């Protein structure tokens, strides 16, 4: 005559709850890991698209800033010659400053236009958006009786 320990109904429900909770945590962690991998892939693609655009825009803005500064320096030099009553000539540093300013302004404008033109049509995070749409459809199907 052995006295075996009987499992009560509360022990059965708690072990079932533990199994369900463990399965839920496992599925949730797998889902989160897959979403993180997808986000990493698409973030890298977005970085390629927008990194190039950002590069051209920043370099163009720097060129425009240098060009504007050189233009101001050249104009100040010319005003100095005019106010001094000296001969008006661009064969000195003011002419060189204005020429280099013009070159920088042209290069800066071209780079900014190139930065604005790159990949306007490239969709970003299209895989993630598709997955969200699939999730929404799945959720709607689950809600219907």
C-alpha cells in the first residue's frame, strides 16, 4: 500500500499555465528577434540611400558657405579700393578671392542639386510595411467569428 501523491487540479492548471507562458515567451522572443533583424536590414538600406544624400548636401553646404565667405572678402576688398581712391583692378587678391568664390558657389550648387535628386523613388522599410499589413490582416481574420 503506497501512498502516492495525488496531483490536485490546481497543480495541473499551474503546470499548464507555466507551459503556455513558456511557449508565449518563446514565440514573443522569436518574433522580436525576427523583427529586429528585419529592421537592421532595412536600416542599412536606408542608410545607404540617405547617407549618400546627406553627404552631398553637407559637402554642398560647406562649399556654399566657403564661397559666400570668399565673395564677402572679395567685395570688401573692392570696396576698400573704391573708398581709398586707388585704381580698380581684379589683378590682385580680390580677383582671386572672387574667382575662387564663384568656383565654390558653382560646386556647392551642383552638389546640393545632386543630393536632392538621389533616389527620391526608393521606398524605405517596404518589407516592414508589408509585414505590418500582413499582421493587420491576420488580426482582422482572428477577430471575425
